[in-house]
């Protein structure tokens, strides 16, 4: 394999790997929409990929708005996608009728949150909690209280609603539920 082919192959593999969490979130969304009665009136009409590119994400949102004039909600599971969706909905003058939610950074979304904005609520993992979890895991590893083996469980007081964490494949630990940002608290955060 030439060095150019090798770089292309690695790049494609990297993009696929980065998209897996997104695809997992979409699968969970589909499952939740069918299993949870509070979402019985919602219909997932289409999944569109913006590929973590603001321009491509905006194009996808504009296409959805044109294709589905009665669209009510856009869920964007990426920090790039939610900003692009919020901006596209706002620019289209549809903030009152189309709401946007998903994962995002407070500073990037402040202008879209509020009574007149398209984003009533969104989430992201708490950066202080992520840092605390990393610190506590390192501490437990250094002390030999955990080994980092797949399937191993441990509890961190004050995190994950007191439920134990489970170490996943490749040492992955999921922080837990996202922190919810809305008009009442968004100005308290600067990141």
C-alpha cells in the first residue's frame, strides 16, 4: 500500500470510528421513541448527517425544513450540528415552530436559547464532573483499588446518582447523564 493510500485508509477508519458514538446515540433515540410513551406523538422522519461540518450540517437542516414543512423538532447529537441547526432554523424564521436540541457548548448556543430562540434545552456532559471522574479513576488505579479491566465496576460518591460505573471495552467509562442547559442556567457557564 502506498503512503497516500495508507493515509486515506487511516482517515476513513478514523471518520468511521468517530461516527460510532453518534450512531449509538441515534440508535438509542430510535429505541426511546418507540419504547417510551411520552414520545408516542413524535415520529422520526429522517436521519441526516452533517459530518461535523457546520456548512454541511446547515445544508442538511435547510433540506429537512424544505422537505418537511411541519417539522417540529431537530435533535443534533454533535456540538457542531446543534449550532448549525439552531442557526439554520433561526435564519429561516422558524424558531417559534421548530425546536432544536441535542449536545452543545453553552457559549456557542447562548444566542439561540430563550423565549424567542429555537433551543429551549440542550445537554452536554459536565466538564467539572468529567474532570473529577478522570481524577478519581486515576486515583483508584494508582492505589490499586481498580485495575481498569473491562467489566470492572466502581462507585464515585457524588457522581452518576450513586450508581456504579462499569469499565467498558478499551477502558471506556461513560460519565453518565448529560447536564441540562436552558434559559435558567446557561449564563452561569463559560465554555
